[in-house]
């Protein structure tokens, strides 16, 4: 699954357009590397999102098979580090 779709599917971002803007502004990293929106994610990848005053780190536990997941099911797919 592409990173922009993944961020939206697991409710890290509210819309895919927001995820795309974040990726284009180089605030999203996978395993420490700057990425493009077409980058595919795999189980075990570490995602870092740098905000203005802090950053959040996630580990991918599972790839969702649906377009969106419930917010309550988020911990099945990612773990906050």
C-alpha cells in the first residue's frame, strides 16, 4: 500500500490530500529517509512525521485491506513509539 493511502487508512491524517501535502513538504520519513507519495510501506517500517514543535514515530504492525479503518482499530495497524 502506498504511504499516502496508508496514512489516511489508519487515521493518522484525516484526508489523503493532507498526507500528500505532508509528504511533498518532506515532513514524512520512512526508516529515516525522505520519501515520495508512491512509496510502498511494509510491515516493520518505521514512519516519522515531523511537526513544527515535535515529531511522532510509528511502527507498522499490519497493512489494512480496506480503504479506511475505525479509529478504535488503529492500534491493530500501527504502534506509537
